[in-house]
């Protein structure tokens, strides 16, 4: 399956914080660099997301802002 | 200024493709790893975004999905 | 590949309107029911999106609002 | 009221999972086809969202990605 | 029609910048306070968006970030 | 720090509703005009968001829709 989302960053799940509806998933994408995702609890369960699992963080380009010092 | 957005990834602008309203900006965040952003042309001009400029890609956690093989 | 996005609706591309950065893609997901997507021109080209192609419209649950009469 | 959001898909609420802040609402938009929405609990209460209620799922075109096999 | 989107801010259109696919619309919501929206050109035409028109800017709560000095 | 997000509206926090993962924050941006944000609980804690605190609501232009009567 190919996706139109331009950003697919591989990493490993570090932690999962579970709520009733949403979960926060922290993914380490490089040593010391983490990406944080909030997805539904159902998706966490469907994909078997738990610490140690290899995933990719996927972001649509229009959701990415830029900052400059 | 502190922001609630959980993802702030530093990198260097590689290319800017300009449209009338939006621009596509490619940012290298690690050797061989690129993040693509679509922002308004006005923001590109306001921030002086051009190849070589150091920026941070900013993404709200609720905009980050996960995929698993 | 499994994705956390909860909405994946199959359909067939009806039209593609191209801009310099973004394209508008109309997908028929049921007789008379269309879903409209705006993605980058690069993605349209990478995925070979053109009228007649079978795709799935993918939407993160947190991007879906509800209305009621 | 007319809205700029290009996607407005009618359906019937199938289930509501309540959290403290957000709720997950499943809407059947065609036989066997469901759309999942995450909205605030306050909105669920304000709109009287519960199983059986007729709603429309609303999505901005820029939030719709495409996938292709 | 009632919508789940929690933010509906009334204002008057100040300017419309047209692209092939998207348009940038600037809305004055209070004296000196502007909100900027990027929507499809088709929506601009469908809603008759042009300077002087009264509209409301609509934003899903999950799209709103916070910053603090 | 300069950000590409086009909308930065100053206001004062009115209330914070806490969930396990997300919090709903209501910000008064003008007398009688409120903006509602849903951000992670971690961000609420990192930024010290509580009633009375001055913040800015930040929204990417592509997340802003328009409605018209």
C-alpha cells in the first residue's frame, strides 16, 4: 500500500499512555529524538502498539508547520 | 515562547516549491531523512524560508498517525 | 502495512485538478457520493493518481467533525 | 448555513464511547461502511449525539489523504 | 445545522488570494485582529466568498494549539 | 521564535478540563468570545496552563474553515 502522506518516519515505541478514548504514544526516531502521537485506543489495540514495537510516524505535509529562531 | 505542540524537529531547508497560495518546503532533519511541510507563501516570505536556513518542523501530536508492517 | 487512521473508504478517482503545489482529487465512494481530497502534486505523481484509478480515502478520526440538523 | 468543508457524509450514529474530554463516535454511512469521529464530550452533549441519531460526518478536504494498493 | 466544531468566530472578509486549487482568505474578527483561512477555490466560489462578506471562521478544538511567553 | 502558523490570538485561560491523555482548555480572547483548545495533558503541565494564565491560541491557516449564513 502506498500513501499520499509525505512523512513516514521509522522508529520504536518507547511508551504508551492510555486514556478511555485516546492514547499518547512516544516513538524514538533517532537517539534522543522522540515523536509524540495521539491516536485512538482502538488503533493502539488493533495495531498491537506497545513499547519496543517498530512503527512509522505518519504525518500529512499540510499538518507540518515551521519555526525559525 | 513555549508551544503546546509536542513535536519540534530541527533541520535545514533543502528546497522550496512556490505556488500562488501555498509552498512546499523540504527539510532535512537527519542525513537522508526529510520532512515535508506545506505552508502559506506568506509564511515562507515572513520567515525568510529558503534553502540552507535552519528551521524546526512543528507538528501537533494529534496530527501524527502510526503505521506498522 | 496497517495504519492507525480509522477511516479508509474505497473509491474511484473522478477528477484531478492540478496546482503548482497541491492538487484537488475527487473520489467517488458510492453512486453519487464523492469525497474530496487535497494532497501535494508530488503525491499525485508518486501514486499515479488519475481518473479511473482505485484508491482509498484515508482520514484520521480526530479530523472528522459531526453536524446535526 | 453553508460550510467550506467539502465533505459532508450523512449517516446514523452507531455507538458513542465517552472519555473525560473526548468521545469516539461511530457513524454508519452506508451498509457496512462506518466513519469514526473523535470530538469533545461537550460537543456530544451539545448536539445530543447518541446511537440512532442522524448526523453528517464533516471533513475538510485538506485532511483527506489517499492510499493506493 | 449545528456543528461539533467548538470554534465559530464571526467576522468580515478582508481579502481573497486565489490559487489554482486553494485560496487564502483573510477575515477580520475584531478591530485589528485577523484570522487567516486556506480553503479550496471551489469552496470560495460555492460560498461566494469575497471582500465584505460576513462569515464565521470555524476551527475544530483539536486543531488549536497554545503558546505561552 | 517565529512560527509559520498564521493565527496567534492572545487571551486568558478560563478553564481546564483534565483527561488522562488530553485536556480541554477554554481561552477568552475578547469579552464574551472564547476559543477552545484540546491539547495533551503533558503540554498543559509543561506550559503551566491554568485559569488566569495568558496564552495565545495558535492555529494553522489550513485548519480554518469558513461558514456563511
